[in-house]
């Protein structure tokens, strides 16, 4: 039995992965996996349980026993809707730190693979094409220069009524990029067979179209 089709979209923060993954999934009628949400849920659960970010076995245990449910735009942690809470900056920073722990990544691996169901899945993250779905039908590595990404993030924050300084955002983004690319386990990197797509000068619609074109060129419909 052949497993369901998967398109993986990996890349650094604010390259547009989440937005583009949702639109590609909608165009194809597939499901989406926001793998970053699982790292954020692990972080939030650890914070709630008073487990420190440097307690590797403690955070791994939190990941192993995570009680989560995804329902459209809603995310539940032990029955509580935390869709809003997991987006907090503090939670993102904690997530980015504990994502380096092999025990945390191992605990989340099968949970991510369980999202692969017919007719197909669009999965976004850092290691979707390299570790979680190495046999994916199509792999995209979405990049954009760091200034473009910081400007996108600032616009996103302003729309939420949060003011943000571009220099601070740039500094945070460079730190997060370094942590993601330099860690020993599942570092952020394109798979050997990934299409590297630079969206610095592309609109969201153009980026989505480029991915749907790759999919068609690969002979899939
Ligand atoms: O998931 P990721 O952190 O990679 O990025 P995102 O949250 O999907 O996108 C970050 C922001 O960039 C969003 O506000 C998108 O609307 C915007 N964006 C853009 O302006 N142009 C693109 N080509 C892609 C995303
Ligand atoms: O908002 P941001 O793009 O920084 O992060 P996210 O995609 O929501 O994921 C939160 C954190 O989890 C990231 O900073 C990554 O370090 C980590 N992550 C990971 O290691 N592997 C994944 N497949 C997805 C996220």
C-alpha cells in the first residue's frame, strides 16, 4: 500500500511557510500540518507544568505525554483552546530552545507522521523533508532574505496592534536562524532533492502558484 502524498515546505521563520502551506492545501483539498505548533505546544505545556527550558529529560517527558487535539483553526492542550497562547513570543523562544533536544524531537516524530492520510498532506516546518517525511512526493525549501522576513513579521505584528522595532526583530530572527541551522539534531537545511524557492520578491499568490507548478511538473495532479 503506497502512503498518502505529502508536500513538505521547510524554511526559516517568516519565510511564508504557514500561509503558503494553507493555501496549497486548500487548492489541492488536502490537510495541513503546522509542525511548529507541536513544538510550541510542548513549550506551553512545559511552562504550565513549571519545567525549565534547560531540563532536557523533563521537557522530553512533557512532549511524550502531550495531550493535544487539532480542530481546524483551533488547538487544544488538555482540552483547553490555546491557539492564541502558543503564538506568544515567550512560547516561541522556549520552543526554539527545546526543539534542539533529541528526546523532544523523537517524541514528536510519530505524532507528525500520523497526519499523513489520503488524499494528501502539506507539512510545514524545519525538517519535514529531511527527517519526518524523507519520502515526500514534493519538497520545497522556502527562503527569503532576513530583511524581507523581518519586515513581514513587523507588518504581521502591527496588524495585531503590536508595535515592533525592525532592528529588534532582525536580531531575534538572526538568533533563531542560527539556533535552527546550527543544532546537531535535525538542523534547518534543504533536503538534497528539495526545490529551493526564494520568495523575497514574490507575493503569496505567486509563491503558491510556483509550488502548484512544481507539483504539476512532477506529473502529479
Ligand atoms: O510560517 P512562517 O513563519 O514561515 O511565515 P508566515 O507566518 O506564513 O508568514 C509571515 C508573514 O509574511 C505573513 O504575514 C505573510 O502574510 C507574509 N508573507 C508575505 O508578505 N509574502 C510572502 N510571499 C509570504 C508571506
Ligand atoms: O514562528 P517561528 O517560525 O519561529 O516558529 P514555528 O514554525 O512556529 O516553530 C516554533 C519553533 O519550533 C521554531 O523556532 C523551531 O526552532 C522549532 N521547529 C522545529 O525545530 N522543527 C519543526 N519542524 C518546526 C518547528
